C-alpha cells in the first residue's frame, strides 16, 4: 500500500541510482550489523546459527556463503523488481535464491572438501533460510540496485559476525582451540557439551542475555538523565 | 488501491459496488507470469550450468588428491597407488571394467614398485548415520593392519575416538581377516565385542561409552574385508605386476 505513492514520486525523480526509496547512507550498511542484526535482533535463521557454529571456521564458511547468496539474490531481485508480477514473486525469489545456493554449494565443494563435509546439508538449506527470503521481500523487491547491494552486504556481514561470536565461544570452551590452534595445555578438559547441539542454545542464550542487559542499562541511563534534568528545572 | 479510492469517491453510499466493480477486476497477468518464470528459470539454469562447468574438474581433482593422501597415509612406506575395480571376472584396473558399480580398491606401491599393501573401504551404520572407513589390508598376513575414518557424523568427543583412542586402534594393528578354505569369504567374520572381552584376533574390543560407533566400525571392517579380501587373494598376480 505504502509503496505506490513512493513509486510515483520516484518515477519523476531525475537522479538515476541513489535517491529512490531510501537514501544510501552509512546506516543502510550498518543496520544489518547492529540495530537489525539478523540473529541477535530479528532472531532469523536460527537453524544454521545453532547447527554449524561448533567451530569458528564453520561459522565463517556458513556466514560467507549466506552473505554471497544474500547479495546475489538481492541484486537479481532488485533488478527484476518492476518486472515480476506479484502473484509469482515468491516462486521467482525462491528460484533465484536456489540458483545462488547451488552456485555457492559447488564453489565451497571446489574450495575445501573439509569445510564442505563439515557444513554438510546446511549449505543446501540456505535456500530455506528466512533471512534471505525476508530480505528479498522486505528490501530488495522495493529498492534500487545499489542500496540493495549495500544493505544485503551489511546483513550478510552481521550474520557472519553473529555466527562467529557463537562459533569462537563454542570452539574455545568445547574443544580448547580457536581456528584449529590449541589454546590451552593438554591438561585442559574440554567442555564437550558446548560443541554438541545443546551448547548452541546455551551460547546463543548467553549472548542474547548480554545484549538485552546492555540495552536495558542504556535505557535506564537515558531515563535517569531525563529525570535529573527535569528535576533540576 | 487506486480502484478502491475511485470507488469510494464515485459511489460513497456503496450501493452500486457490484456494477462498479465488475469491469475493473484486474485480469491475472498470465503471460507476464509465464514470461517472468520462464526468463528467471533460464537465468538460473545458465548460472548453475556455468558454476558446474567451472567447479566440476576442480572438485574431481581435489577428491582424487584426498583419496590418494588417505591411501598413502594409511599404508606406511607407500609412494604411489593404483585403483582396481572388483568385477565378476576378478580385479581389473579402474576405468577398464565392463560394468560400472564395482567396489574400488586401492593398491599402494613403494618406490621400487613393490606392492606395499591395499586400502579397502567399508560402511557401517553408526550413531548418527553412515560411517565410512578405509582399512589397510596386508595380503601376505591376510589381516587388516590399519584404519582411518573417512566420513562420520558421530558425536564429537565419543565417535572421534575411533581414530584417536590408542587402545581401540590396537585392534586394527593385526585384525585377522583370513579366508575360509574355499577362498570365498572370511573364515571368521569380524565382530565387535564388549570392552575387555576380546579373545580372538578377529574380534574388536569396543570403546566404553561409544559402543554403537565401535560396532559400526566392526561392521565396516567386516563388509570391507568380505567384499575385497577374496578378490585380492585371487588377483594377487595382477596386483603385483608392474604397471
């Protein structure tokens, strides 16, 4: 509903690439990293977040693969956005996303057999990762190419960082290593449960707790400051 | 959206909704939908085919190297390997078999071209899916002399002991795989027994706490040896021939 006045406005706009629905600002990129972080704020794509973050390298591999699919499918959806009838848009997005997932699947297989074996079926399952379809529907299908590329990249990197923050903690605690390098002496007894599925939930819960606490503390500070100034007046 | 605004303006009372609405029902854009899906499918096909063409040779090469490394690591002293396929007529060099689908075995040779050992593979069902294992088979000793898990979904911390636990690996230093008198199957099938109850050289002592994984290992060893050992013993002449 909201898009039609914007679209008519943009049709008259002379500027070619940048100022269509959204101005390209640093925020376009940074939103995915922090304010709208797909994992810690939107809580999307939990399946790969919990499943493949048992080591830092798996987390990075999965994050970069998802970023590639986000950027590639976002670009194609954005280019074709005025041309896809809305009745078949979901089917179109899924075919586009599946294409990029297949490409990334072959690419990872070619780059590293070890990583390919570790990520297993979760590469193919990027197709059903709701972050990607969500971004195609909510952003790429309404925005021009350049903001879409920038925003998708931000979202992808935000997703990668979130996976990495789980992966490093789980690998250090559960295996005593980081990127395969041993951190502790042989006496270290790894906390095995951390690399098993329950560990994913524990670490994700701990991160969410930390972010919620930070947010609450900041809000309380703002409230207190407002109170002080009101009192002073 | 515009139709709705139009209608409310022209017909505020809503009395003539049906008449006003009927000619304005938007037609389903059949052609546009077909065109869009067709073109997207074409773009998709093109991209996938391109990615496949580029990556297929690289994937094949890295898989070949990975197998070679696994074979050379499991058979100490080997520097080169040749692949053979088990067919009904006996062993034939891989790629020359008449029918496809035969089990592949890997013969490893030292620098002088002498047969050092054979690598055979087997699959057993583990705790969380199939367990693929490569075994080193010594044709003269008629025994399995080494093992390496190629692919497993076993629980970390338990299942990965299959490759690291020193007591468990002792099982595969000389695991008896003699053939029966007719040379058609193993004289004694390889079995996994409970930890500490191993009495015969064809038994595998299980790891405490990883019984299912140990049992899968035993099944894989039995499968590999049952399939490959008779063919290897019959085809020793072919195997020891220089290339």
